[in-house]
C-alpha cells in the first residue's frame, strides 16, 4: 500500500515536474515572443516616427504667424499708402482701486490732487468728473486713448492705481484729417458716418482685412485744403466751410473737407452736429456758379452761337418778379461779359431762349435731380424745382427756368457742383464721384453731357473769369486757374436774407488741360478787414482757391508754367473792363 | 557557453533597443527644440512687427499733416515753389544762356583776388568728403587708378592752384588725395594700435572711435599737404556721405 502509494506519488511528482518544465518553457517562449513583438513594435514605431518627422512634418504653426499679425480691423490708407485709419494697440488710462491691495485708500495722494495733476496733463479733462470717479472707488476708464508721452507723465505721478492697459482700438494717425471721409468707430467696434461704415464688411473680413484699403484721398492735398479752408473760415468768421478737390477725368475725390470738423480719435465725443457733412449731405442754393452750366447748355444746344451778341442788362420784369444784377453793368452785355461780371439778367435771358426742356435735361444729365453719387452714407437730396403738370414732373415754368439758370430755386450739394464742373471742363463727360482709387485704365463709363467743343469754349470763359473777372483773387500764378464765383443769399423766413450768404468758388486747373476741380464754399461769411469789408465769394472764397492751388498743384503733378495758358485771344476783344460781383 | 551566448545575444538586443530608443529620443528632442526655437522666433517676429507698427504709427502721428503745418508756420516757413522755379524743357534752360541783345554792354567783371585762391578755399572741403567716401567704398579701383596716373598729383601750391582751374584737374586731385589718405590712414591705424596696447582694454572703445574719425579727418587733412595743422582743425570730422561713385569715376578722366 505504502510502496504503491509511494510509487504513485513519485510518478505523479515526475509528471508534475514534467508539466512544470513544460509550462515554464511555454511561458519563457511566450515571454520571448512578447519581447520580440515589443522590439519589433518599438523599432517600427521609431522607423515610422523618423519617417514621419523626416518626410511629412510641416513647419510648425505657420498659419498662426499671419493670424497674429492680422489686424482686428483693416487699415485704410490714402492713395499714396499713408495710413489714415489703423487698428492699433493704444494706451488707455484705467483706474484700478485695488492696485494697492484690498482695504485702505486706493490712491497715494488725495483724489483732488490726482485729478488736478491729470487735468494738468489732459487740459480738456473734466476736473469734477475725475474727482468723482476717483472717489467712487470703482474700477473704470479715466480716459480711452492716451499718448505715450502723456502716459509717461501719468506714470510719473507715482500712483499705482492708474494703469495703462494697451488695447486694440481704432486709431487715426492724422487726427481730424479727412474725418468726414473716414467717419469713426464706436466703442463697440462699429463704423459710423464715413468709409468706416461703408467698408465695414470688408474691414472685418478675415480674408481682406490683412491688406489695406486705399481711398482716392491724397492726405497732403487734404491737409492743405483743410488748412486753407480753416484759415478762410477764421478770416471771415464764417459758420462753416466745405471744400472738395475732384479729379476732373476719373471722378476720384482727392480731398473732401467739411469744417468745423470732429476728432475721430475721440469716438466718445464724435456724436455731435459736427459729424454732419456739408459737402455731400447739405444742399445749398449755390448761386452764380450755375451760370457757366446754363451758358454751356445754351452753346451746346446752338442757342448761343455768336458770343458777341449783346443782351440788355437792365432789370428784367417777369410777371411780378424782377431779376436784378448786383451792380449796374450798363445797357447791355454779351455772354463773356455776363459771365465775367456775373450778370443774372443776361443769364436769365439766355436760359429763356434755351427753354425749360433743354436746361432741365442738362441739369438731369448732370445728376442734379438725385442724391450725389458717392460711397458716403450721408447724401443729401437736392431741392429740385417743381415743374408744371402732374406731380410737378412737367416742364419748369418760365420764371423757374430763369432762376435756375443763375443757381436759385435749386439747391444741390457742393459735390453735385463739383461733378458738374468736371463735366464742364473735361471735354463734356460726366462721371460719378468716387472715394475709391480708380485705375486710369479702367475708368467708370461716364455719360456725355456737353460736346467737346462746348467744353473747350467753357474752359476759355472760365479762365477769363479768373483772369479778368470776379475770380481774380484765385489766379494763382502759372496754374491757369479758371472758375466762377457764386454768392447766394440764404433763404430765411420771409424771403432771402441779405447778410447771410453762401459764398462759393468753383474752379478747375490747369485750364489748358484740366486735371482737378476745386470747390470752396463758405457758409455765412462776414465782412471783415481781411475781406476788405466784402462778403461775396470774390473776396473770401476765391482767395482760398488762390492760396490752395499753388500748395496742391505741384504735389498733384501740375507744374506751374508762366509761359503757358489757354488761348483766349478770340474772346478778349469781346470784353470791356469793368467790375462785377 | 551556450547560455552565455544566448544571454549575450539578449543583452545585445536590449542594448540595440536602448540605442534605438536613445536615438529616437535624441531626434525627438532635437525636433522639439528646433520647433520651439521656430515658435519663439515667430513670436519675436510678431512682437517686432507690432513694435514696428507701433513706432511707425507714432512717427506718423507726430508728423501728421496738421503738425507739419504747425511746424512749418513756426519754424521753417517753406512755401510752395513758384512758376519761376520750374523749367519745362531744355529750351527754357538754354534761354538762360542767350546773350541779352546785340547792343548790350559786356557783363561787368569785378576785380578780385586770384581765382585759384578762392577755388582752393572753396573746393578742398567738398573733395575731401568725396575722397574719404571713395576711399572706403572702392579701394581696389582706386589703387589701379593710382598706378595709372601717378603724375597727376600736384607737387606744390602753384600746381594745386592751376589744378583747381578746371573740373578734370580737380577730380585728378581727388585721385592723389585718396592715395595720401590711405597712407595716412595706415599710419593712424598703427598709432591707434599702439595706444590700444598702452591703455589696455578700457581704452578700446575710445580708440576705435578715434580711429573712425581719423579715417575721415585723414582724408580731409591731406587735401592741404602744405598747410599747418591749425587750418584743418577748424573743420570738424564729418561722417562719410554715401556718394562715392562720381568721385571714383571722375578720377578716370584725369589728364
């Protein structure tokens, strides 16, 4: 039993041993297999990674670079690439009452002292408001936009609670220059008034906002225009002024100014009356500046064929209404004389001969019956004289035709006038005004309003007005300026007001090949010493053009030349000297 | 023996694995290092571009049209050029040379000191600048030209005065001066070295600065070989102006 048991036990022990050996072998082999698999896997991984790194790895985060430099809002430049509006991280002045720790006074000095120092740095700041904000102990902006040097001065006050976070804001490096063209961006980042509003989708589009948008404006010409307009406005104590420089051939607006202006950098202050654009939004009766248009229409229609024909210049009675001239110019005047002296009577007679249909058609072709064509959102609708018939759409009455001929009874924006003068001098093609830079090879299609010969004749006449007539003060030496004055009384309650004038000078230069149209307008200029006690355009608006043209001409590629001028020898004998408006 | 061979192979495998792993790690580290370097560089680029834009904007703001106008009103008083300042074509230019008329008196000529003296006083300063620049910019061309025209160098003051009489001769003078300036520059450099050795490291910057100045003043001084040192000391050393070409070219036309 025992031996049997023992042998059985030995036998099972042997079997067990064999089993153990077997299983150990299997385990070892399995482990070896695992390790081999691990080796193969690791090697493969390494190979794949090497291949991946060597072959497919891209330069890291290339896209992020462009993204980091993409402005939050696209840049707007002038036609020469000068930045007019830019997204810019500028300093703000932030009051952080917890900068000195919780509890205790937020400021080192008293609030009054700090406020006084701040007013010393920012003279336009409100002392009482600053004291109130500093005392309130709530974190708030004290000022949105701070110049680095002012920030340094504030820093020197040694108040840790006054912080200067740099925030991406809309910045206009040129200050109030071309403010009405650009508009402004409010604190919510929305564009208002000018091209900021018009271009908003493009300026915010990630695809386009990396590249600056070029406007047709020339910053230098714009600066000169605003400067001269401002000077003219100051000299005449005028309420406001408007000015426009238009490329006569392409319709590009080179400069557009409406004064008084606003500062788009202070968007918090920009909501006010100054935002109103006198050039494109306000309509005026522009007076005598319409006379060349009437004469051109008459020459074009064949009504005026002989410029030597004389018309009576005595006051003209039409029904109950009498058309006067500003002075007595003698018994009769011919057309060149009528323009030089700015005679309402003769122009009215020419218009009478021309008839309402032709004059109205010319005015319509010049776009005087619709809002001005420009990209700006604020565009004024003209006061278009009512005709007879249904809805006032019929022909004008005889008196209406006559008053429209010298710019009364029709109110348009200075922009309308500029586009009309461009057509008058550029060979007769009317083109819409634009604020975008136009490629000279792809000019927008215009419409022919006057024949080229009419335009050539008008160039002579306009040059004569400046050389011998009411526009003499605009005669910048060598620039062959031509133009027409216009001094219209403003309508008030109970008829026209004798002392409230709109003085306009519509000019173009150089008259032998007109490149630019310049419109200068003063709103209610006063008679001052600088204007020799006069308030008409010949004494206030014309001198502005006379000073402006020599400043902008060379920059815009017009070289002054004293030996070069329009040939007016065929018209000179028709004109006797005399004084006009 | 068998076991040791087996173990040896295993160790070999492990070693190979470790080497592979190490290589992969090294590679991965290097790639990551390079990548973060690129990233840092990109960040630097972004920061610098922003800084550039910031400075650009600041300059534009400070120099905006209104500010320029104010400065012009107060400081400069520049006005737009008038018609008389433009010439439309060659014909207008030629019109200036036209004799006034058949019976006009001859132009009045004022008696004065020797022209050459005036020329000597007027021209050397200009020429020395050009010479100094030419010296820096075109050393090879200069040495060739010097060898070609060694006789062009004026020997004394009389010859000098004669040489200033026409443009070609003046430019020839440039040639000679350049050689002189080179010589003296070498001399000066030597003296600089000496001073450097003397005064040690602290004087290094000063020596370099004076060496730079000396290069230019040397060119200037050599215009007046016969003159005392006091005469040149009243003209301070100017920085070189970037207009080397005409001087280098002009010297070829020397007689």
